[in-house]
């Protein structure tokens, strides 16, 4: 069984992770800080943007794969994948652009991420119990 939606979603998430890592490396080079963030606020925001993606991906991506493997309706898998990816793009944009303060991208990105993970978890439980 090919997990098409999961394959695409994991791949796009990995590319986003690489982009966020790149932004971190550029900020490290600019500030000449090899480890940690020092007192560089811009570097700290980029580190957190990357770390935040990884911290949530460890839950969302396996749940997505399990949902697709459990033969959930493809529209549901695709919708939750789209919500996940949207949240993961919006959050770092809002965190960096808002300089760590409130920003609609950060808020909506967090909301979409939490909703997608909760929906994936609930959908998986429902799929295996029914």
C-alpha cells in the first residue's frame, strides 16, 4: 500500500524543516554564534521556529501515516495533511515576522497545528475501534 498523502506531507514537512534550519544557520553566521542563541533575539526566533516544527512533527506525521494506513477516507487524510502543512507554514512566518510577539500567523499556525494533531489522534482511535 502506497501512502501517497503521507509521503507528500512528510516530504514537504522535511523541506520546510530544511528551510527553517537554513534560516537558523544564516542568523548564526550573521551573529557569529555557533551554539545557543546568546542574546540574539532574531537567532532565538529562528531556532524556535525550527524546533517547534520538529517538536510537533513527531506526533503529527506518524498519526497521518497511521490514518492513511488504516484506510480512512482520502479526503479526510488530505484535509488533515493540508491543515497540518498550513499551520506549519503560518507559525514560523508569524513567529519571525511578529518578532516573538502576537502575530496572526503565529496564532493561526498554532491553532491549525493543534487542531490537526487532535483530529488525527481522534480519527485514528475511531478508525481502529469501528
